[in-house]
């Protein structure tokens, strides 16, 4: 069963085996105003899907509380970074899905958090995320 993803949200998907051993580790994506996910999935590749990240369906989400101005710029900012990341190589430690999501959030100054670092996105949001599925890390 595919569930609708909320707009203006960050989603989290299980990385098989890894997330089961270390529940704080997972794959991040971001949804546009229609709930379509965008996730940096590898060298020169940004996955775009209503239903699945590169590791399967999202398991959790955090919906951001945006200003009207941020909502107006949200989709175009995602597309801008999608186009940019499709020109970049992937690196597990220095340029990954967390960096992709952080770049979008930082450009829009989401939740006035200053800088969203790739490493601290999990700490800021992972355990505030809501479950989309019954069986989820």
C-alpha cells in the first residue's frame, strides 16, 4: 500500500541491514509542494518519485512549518539543487543525501535554524519524525 507523502517535508527511508543495526542511520529525501520525493542517490543522479527513494518507500517524515515566502520558493529551490546535484559525484562522507537536503533547507533558512549541517540533520529531526508505516526503525 502506497501512502501519500506530505508536502514540504523531509522523509527518511531504511537502508537495509544498516538501519536495523543502527536505527539513527538512514536515507534522507525531501518532498515538494505535491509530495513528490527528491533524493540524491548516487553519482550524477537525483531520484524523483511519489512512492520510493533509492532504498524503497519512506518510513518516516518531518513536515516543516514554512512561511508563505518559503512555500513560494520551495519547489524552485528543490529543482535548482536537483539540477546542481545531477552534476556532482556522490561521496558517502562529503556529498550525500544529507548534504542535498541540508543545502535546500539552508538556502530557504527553514525554521530559522541557521545552518543545517548534513551530520546534524539526524540529530535535529530524526526522532521528531512521524511514522508512515507500522514496521519502521
